């Protein structure tokens, strides 16, 4: 099976920025629901009768994982580039 290199790089980049995308989604949801969202504490946020404040907080704070996923993605892209050079 032949995998297109640009697709592998796209997946690596997506995984590298995924925590930021999730944090942005939490911000969009909190803004839509007119809830306060910050990294300091969990704030109540009721959507459809359920308090999702803790979930939004965890999603938002999870954006800090980018400091681990981005270097890992860059390293994976470097390793994959070397792999492509070796097999060609």
C-alpha cells in the first residue's frame, strides 16, 4: 500500500495542533452559551440543563498540551522526512 507523503504530513500537523483546536472549540462553545471560561478555575456553564463547565475547563486547559504535541509532531515530520530520503 502506497501512502502519499503529503497526507502523512497533514496527519502529523493535525495531531500537533489538535489540543489548540480543542481549546478553541471550548472557547467557541462557552462564548455561544455566554459562559465565563478561564484557566484559573471551573465556572458553571449550563447548556440544555447540564452543567458543562468542568468539561469546557478541561478542554480549554488541555490547550497547554500543545507544548508537547508540537515538538513531537516536528520530530515525527523530521523522522518521516529522513525515512522518505532513505527509501528513495
